[in-house]
């Protein structure tokens, strides 16, 4: 019986572990080539024919597997609410991410970019250390997958900073803040200073938010209304509460004069480095 531990399969970190940074997997650093590596096609790798006048080609499972493998350690990124050029974005992500190894930025359609990492450690750290902002706008970051659709104008989900201004100090306990945040979205992490009780003015959490649904503008806690604020989301409709358009062109065309909108003006807040009254 071969008991050579070097031949045992390496444990893989789940996506949740990647995002939360809670994985216990410690493997040797594996570096992937950044250059486009070609695939040597074998005789049985390609099938060609014609159907109803339309030529078609089918690649083997081996080729498809190798093609998918080449996308390991690749993220899809986009700056929300602002167009940023290739060179500017490349300089900014090198500045804020400070990768230990080179990375490759690829410009694709609809203001999306692919970022291919040489090192897995850089890839996981960028996923887990967000949210990231560039020029006051969120830089959305998500692992590339076959389900990615570059035709959609905005990502379905983002990791955003959320505040609970005026939250009573009695609720400034990690478990309580996480429970409150879970009513907004999936809580990924709590701001370090909040977690250590250094900030009494508000609680701040990184929450995975679904942009296709109305943003939660307030929560009732033990019978009392708690306001919810979102950092760096400049285009929010105060009629329907959904990110991506303003109330002037809201497709739901709600009448704001008849009733209070579900997402009021307190919904949006500037980043903590640019404080404004009420934030």
C-alpha cells in the first residue's frame, strides 16, 4: 500500500472560505502562468459537421476542462457608476491590492474587466479583504464562472459597507450586529474598530447585497426603527429602492406625493473619509 502523503489530494477551500478568509487550508504556493497558454488539440478533440446549412464544431471534454482550468484564479471586476480606463484601473488596483506577484488585466465588454492572478494567495486576499472602492465608487469583485454574463449592465451582487447610525450602545455586540445585519444581506465581516468597541457612533459591516432587489432602508429592532445607510452607492432610486437608476426614470413610476418612498434620502451615505451631516 502506497502511503506517500505527497500523492494525497490537496484539500480545496470553498468559496465561502475564500470570501470570509476562514479556510484552514494551507498548501504550498502555486503559481499559474499569466500568458495565454494554448491547448494542443488531439485527433479526437474536435468534431465538425453541418446541420441544416449551419456548420458546427464540438470540442471534447478534455479540451473544455483545460479551457476552464486556464480561468483559475480569475476575477470579474467592474467599477459601479463610473467608467474607468484600462491604464487608470490597472494602476489603481496595483495600488490598493498590492499583489505579491504580477497580475493580468483584460478589458472585456460593458465596462467589465477580468483579472488573472499568478498567485492563489493574492486571489483569495482580494476576495476576502474588500469591499474595495476607486474614486468613491465600488469596485465589484467576484470569481469568474461559466454563469458570468457580460451583457448585464451591473453585477447582481456586491460587497458593500453598511452603517447603522445611532445604534444603541447596548447592541454593539458582535453576535447582535451580525443578527441585525443578516436582515439586510449576508454579513461577511464587521469593521475592525466596531468589532473592538472603539467606535460608538455607528456600526459598520461588509454585507453581500443583492442589487436586483430593493435596498433595506430601515429595520425595526425591538419595536424601534433603525436607519440603514450604504456607502458609495451613488445611483439609488428613492422610489423603489433599487440600485442603478434614479426616481426620475424609475420603471415602476411610483407616486412619491401619495406616500413615503420605501427608500428615503437617508439610504445613501458617503464613505467614512468624507463625512456629511446625518452620516
